C-alpha cells in the first residue's frame, strides 16, 4: 500500500489535468503538481519524527489504533475533497495527503 500511495499521485495528476475549468483550469501548474507529489514524502518525514516519538512515549499498541483512525478519516476526507471559496481542490488534496502520510510510520514496521 505504501508504494501504491506514493505512485498513484502520478495518475491523479494526469486526471486532474482533464478537470474542467470550473476547478481552476484544465491544466496543473508546475508548482501545483510539485506540491501534490512532494506532500507524501514530507508527511512521511514528519510522521516518522512525531509518531515515532509518541510510540516510544505511549506504546506502540496504543498508537496503532490512533494511527488507523487518522488514516481512515484523512483518506475519506481526501476522497471527498472539492472546490470551495476558501481553498482550491489542489490545496485540499495537498493538506490531506500530508495527513495521510504522517500516520503509517508504525504500520510499516
């Protein structure tokens, strides 16, 4: 699942290029595409630091449940991301991809 999540964004970027102009244009800028692709490694790095420390502090078994809840909520929120007046769909996807990738650090070991 880890590799799928990291490389699935390439397919998603191709699909977002074909989104109607209603969502901000028919193509992604290079900065938007970079933001989508770099969100996962940044989230993984932050998650290894934060959740590794919390696992040492609180215990791994307790953190498994916490991480699973965060993954489920963030994945559903990422799937339901949409265009809004406060944030573009690209900004929303970047935010939720960072949150999704912050959590599976304990599940990797």
